[in-house]
């Protein structure tokens, strides 16, 4: 089974992402960090899965994405890759693994690809990291760019507010997107930028744009799976649509289990050997 609305069970590739843009087919992406969730997400027909460094927040309870290490990203990526049959699997390069030194960035990129088995990597930034991006591409590794709100730079921004509302920053974002596309990136994530700017970028570059809080005119959309399923509760940005309330469902189920154990109802005779 290829999943809801998806009859094509072939493996999704970076080339197919570009083909989808060319024919006007929207690209669906979600994050995943573990084997069980990734298997469900893939089975439902998602086009791409991102092992986001958002695992730092969702899985580890950190306030930012900065603490994630290369080893931790490889661990999560391996778990996801084992479960996925169809979706394109992209792994974030964590903070500090590519910003300091080009050679170090290429070395870490090669290591993540070799040890995780994922299909591509995602890096945050534009002109500041373009030499490293080119080096990783030259090593034969597909790269997804990421512009707008780049959470690894939170200490520089000082806020998670919408980016590129001012003309100078908007022009830089357009320039960076063009630079990344021309360097050979197969897609660019646009996070928390004005919808009109995201639409402009989408028309400007030949590779797909994947939006998160960037309006409906990007070539695709991505959300954090725990947010859209309603497992997380405190995080409610304007761009987030909750498709379920797993927090409540899980709380009710666990509460019932606790009650059944306390009352002696579980396990019953049929559940005993």
C-alpha cells in the first residue's frame, strides 16, 4: 500500500521533488525521530520525512535546537531510515557541525550519510555557508537549504518572530535562495516568513520551496509531527494546524490503565497464562 491519496509506491527521490514542482504537485513533509512514528508517517503516504534537530525540543526537552550533536542526529536518523520504504528521508546537520569550518562540515556530512543511510541533509543559512554547501554537494550529497527563521541562529535573532519583514532582510533572503538553488540544492525550506515573500522566492527559483509558517504559495509544507498530532500542547503558533489531540487520547488511555491496575481489573483471566 502506498498510502492515502498515493498510488505510486516508488521511492521518492530528490529528482522527484523537482519534478513535483514542475508539474504543480504540492509536496507533503513531516518530521519524525523514531522507528515507530516514521513507519506510520511513511505508510500514510508522506512525500518527505525530516529528522529535524527539533528532536532537541520534542524528544529531549531542551529549549533550543543547539544542544543536538552529530551522534544524536545519527541515532535518530538511523531509527527513522529503518522504518521508511517510500518517503525521501532528510536529516538536519546540527548546530556547530558545519558553520565553523568547510572541511569539518564536509566530513560531518559524509559521516551522517554513511552512518544513518538517509537520502539528503538540511543546512540552515545562505551566503555565510555557501562554500560548505558547495563542498557537500561536490561530495555527492544532496542538500536542502533552510532560510527565514533559522532556529540554530536563535541567539543571534533573540526571538522566534517572523523573519524578513524588513526590505533589506527580504532582499537577502531572495538572494540567498537564488544562491542555494544555483549551487545545486534540490529544495529550500522557508520558515516563518511573509507569505508574499515566500511566493516570490517560489517563483524565482527552479527548485521546490517547502514552507513552515510561510503561507500557501510554497511548493510544499512541513510541520513537526508531534505538534500536528497534538502530542505537544504548549506550542501553538499561528501556522500550526492540529489534526488530532493525541495528548488527550493518550492521557485518557493511560488513566484508564492506571484505574484498571489499581482495581485489579487488569489483567483478567483471558490476559493471564
